[in-house]
C-alpha cells in the first residue's frame, strides 16, 4: 500500500527509536492489508497526518509483518490507533471511528 507523504511505516525493529524514544506526540495506526475497516480508516489517518503535520508524527504498522509490538500493547482488534508520547501510551481508539473522534483525542494531548 502506498504511503501518504506525512505517514511513515514503522516496524517491530524501528518502533523503539521512531515512536518510544521520540519526544513528539506519535500516532500509530495498527492495521493489516486484509482488514476492510483498516482500509476504510486510511483516508482519515492520511487527513490527520496532513492536518497535524509538524505537530504529530503519524505511523502505520502492519500487524501481520510485525507481531511483537501489537502483542506488547495487547491489540486484539484492528484497526487500533494508539497515541504515544515519551514512551507512554496516552490514548487508544479501536475500530473505524469518525475523524472527529481522532481530532478530539489528538487535541486533548497537544495542549
């Protein structure tokens, strides 16, 4: 799947450096190619990446190719979106939710 310009792919190997050790607010979309709701959520995530460019780092992680990180965060269903900052989980949204739900969650942690 082609990535939008403001979204980075993250793997089990790069997760610590890219997400946990980053001081920035990071949004990670845990998804899979076969997941219909994940594909439906993709344009929302792309929109958020554009809207919050420079404020929030946006990542996608394919759970089929990277089983360790989703296991570590007890991800049972996808899509799951988790917000991290300074190595900590701040918030988690499960399922294909409206953009407004993500905006509210991000804004809560940006301030």
